[in-house]
C-alpha cells in the first residue's frame, strides 16, 4: 500500500508572489500551517520564505515542519530559453535540497496574463516548440537530479500549453519517465475538463506527486462560456473548499493508494487575493475532511 503524506502550501494562504502587500507575512503562514495540523509544506514562490538555508531550516524546525518540494515555472518551448530557466531552477533546487526536500514542481508558464487576460503567446505550440519543451524538460530533469538530487514533478496548469488532458498525454508520451514525472493537480485537471482517474489509470508509473484541489462547477461554466483568464476565475472562487467541488477526493486517493508508491499530496486552494483571516479555518476544516475520507494510506506527519 502507498503512503500518501499530506501537507499544505503558501498557495492555500493566498500567496502567489515573493512579496505582495495583500499577502500575509511568511512567519504567520508558518505558524498557521503548523497550527492547522500539517507537517509538510512547499516553498511557494521563491523569495517568500527565507532563501538562506540555515534560516529557513531553523524556521521550519521551530514549528516541526518539513519541506516536500520547491516550485518554479518554465518556458522551455522558446528558443534560447535554457539559461534563464536553469538559473531560476537551480536556485529553487539548491534551497530545496539544502533543507531536505527531494522534489521540485515545475509548471509551464501561462500563455496569457492571469490578471489582465492579455494574450502573451499563441494558445497552441507548434511541433518545433513542443519538441523544444519536451526535450528541454528532460534535460532539466536530468540536471536537477544530477546536481541537486531532486526529482522533477511536472505540473499541468490552466491557461498554459500543458493543460488539457490530451496535452498532458502528449507531454508524458514525449518525455522520459526516468527523468520526468507528473504532479497531478486535481483542480487544474478538472478546471480544464480532464479526468484525473483516467490519467492515473493510463500513466500509473508517472504519478510522482499530487496537488489536491477542487473546483466549483458553476464557476467553470462561466470560465468556459466567457473564456475567463485563470486569475479572474480564482477571484471568483473557482477553487473551492472540499468537499464542495469536483473532483471528489476519495476515489483519487484510493487509486493512488493502489499504485503502491509513496507520494506527497499537497493541499492547495488558490485564494489570491484574500483576507488574512480566511485561510486558517479552511485549512483546519480541509485537514479534518481528509482524515475522514476513509483512506488508510494518508499520513499527516
């Protein structure tokens, strides 16, 4: 049976940027995520938590917290992009490894601005761009592991070039399973009309990490009808507190349990922007809900 280690992330506290006056200070996030009963967290946007390994390690240890992963974006489909992407990734990977994390979640940059909706690139990649992306991500996975000992977990994302289920399949078919696994974000897959269970069934060996999210179907209807940008949808509370949305968690967690692999399942509920008193009660209720899902493989420590 698998072990599914459940944690949370700055995203569930309304944190999207390294520094933003709408976000709560990092010390309060750490205090509250520990108070909610979680013991595993992600870095969030690089620079939000301390980037000095000793300081970060001390802050985590003081609250009995551990790091599961760092997070970074990539745009390797663009010509000449390797150096810029690698310079960002190596900072995240080095800090992650220095404080005991063994994963880096890599997310494709979005093709339109999440707040303004401004189109930044074409919605679909050309064949040449797909090749640059997939070969670049393979190279990234190899470099991250060889230099820092961290595994690349690729995270399909709304309004990106790896978002829909067919794009996820194409990406997995085009990358090396020895170098690149999937961070299955349940909310983003459902946001884009995908089937989480079908992905797990088709690529069981590629499920290396989970982000647990639910989406509000009524908001998704607006997104589809009006072609809303992701940031606008988040402001409309498209990401909703479980178990009020889709997909239902128990079948997904049961399917992952059957994989007989140890994975992290990091709770995320996009809340940016939100009042600072909102996240903690939601986090507490979500943890309680997960503990009652009847999944014996779940661990909170």
